[in-house]
C-alpha cells in the first residue's frame, strides 16, 4: 500500500488531476492483478507491460499520470456505461468499474484475441460490483457485437488517425468520446462531445501506441511507413520553423513519391549503413541510412525505394539528424521518485508505449 500511496502523493504534488473517487480507485485496485510483469516501472510512473506476442508485439498499462488524466477527463459518475476501445490489461476497466459502481458497466473491445483473453481472465478474478463485458472485434472499423446502447462515455486507449464511424453512433446525446487522434509519432487527446452535433475539445499533446497489438510487431520497412516518418517530421518541423521552404517542399514531394510506389513491392528488411553489416543501422550514426548505397546488395540497390532515397541523398542526408531529433520521444514521469515538476503542466502529458 505504501508504494501506491507514495506514488499518488507524488502525482498530486505534480498537479496531476486527482479527485477523491480516482484516488480511492487507485488505492483499491492493485495493478499487480492485471500484469504478471514486475510492477516496479508502474510505481516509477512508467507504462507496465501486460502481454507480449510471439512476434514481438507489446501492450502496456499506461503510466499512472496518464491513467489519472484519462479518468479525470471521463468525468465519471455512478451508473455510467463506459466503452473502452483498447484493453490496458483490464486495469483501466477495473478502475472505472470501481467508480461507476453496481449500477454502471464497462465494456472492453479489442481486435486481438490474445489481449481479450488476458482481460477476460483477469477481470473474472477481480471482485467488483460493476458489470464487465469483453468483446473481440474483427477489426477496428467493424462494429463489435452486442454493445450496450446508448453509451455516455467512450474512451479510446490507443492511437487512431480518425474515429471509426460506429463509435460516434453509440454515444448518447450529452455523452462524449475521448481519443488520442493523430500519427504514430504524436497525437492530440480529443474530447468529442455530442450535443446534437459533435464538438471537439483539444485536451493536449500525447503519445500512445496503436490500439491493435499487431501494429507494434516489428515489420519490414515499406515505402508508406517511410513516407509517414517523413510526414511526421515535416509536421513537427514546420511547427517549430526548423525547415526552410525548399527543405519542406522536398520532404513533402519525397513522401508523396514514396506513397505512389506500387503496393505489391517486396518489403525491405533494413537499410544500408557504412559498417560491415549492410543490414543494420548504427544508432550512433543517424546518417548511415543514406550513405554508401553502392555497398548494398545488388538486388536491394535496384529496389525503387532505394532509387528514390539515393536520388534524394544529397539534400536528405544533412536533414536526417534534425528529423531524428524532432521524432525523439521524451517522456514525462511526474510520479517518479526522482521527478522534478518544473516542466510538467496539465494538458501536456506524454504516454509512450514501448
């Protein structure tokens, strides 16, 4: 109990929103009941892994400061019916169930069978007066079966570029959806409220992993993934004014060309570097990705993706360190034992899923 009490005290000292109901739920629901991994990271205000796939995909329970922030923005009352798109191991559902009580309910939907089985098993062993339902969905854009209707609260716990249409149709008038919307590098936490029409409130910048655990598995690089990387760097760099007009236009044009490559091209396992292993990138030399294409195996050097990169290397290579710096993620851990709070402000939380 002292670990969670100390953590909550640090979060409150950092001005993380903490109502009595949230505090009571965090004290009553042990995160250890929803993950078999060492819970130490959680008590240091970091995400906690709850499951891994054989292919290397990882899903986590969010860092405590983000858990508190999401619960705060949900504005929960007893009797609320809440839909969670994305599992968070069942821990977030248990916290919500504690707050909404016996007259409320929580439905968890997720596109991955392994994740749903984990949540179902751990919620089954959790004593609560609230009603829990778990649903495996075919894919995010398809409506899950047997959802309660209407819903007054919907929380999306992983990043999406946009909300599936079925989500908005399930929300009652006066209800709302909270979702991290944007790209893989960063999102905005949006509250979409239904008052006849839909109205958005921007709750701040966040960083969530994808809803589907399969999207966290390592995959070969393809042209669209690389285009997304350039577009994310361009968006952030434009906001900060670090690219001049020619550089921004060149990045935009290259991303567009990458997206126009045929979808049936064979994926590329890795890109070229300057050391003796042409299949890896030296993390200490961010320029490696665009140097010495003549050292790549012949079949890869003829790949259209490499043709585009080779043609752009003269102007792109000098920009690469800047783009990597722009895309570097710096997490905040206001509840960590050694945390300092000077740079932590409400509405600017970051949540990195490893």
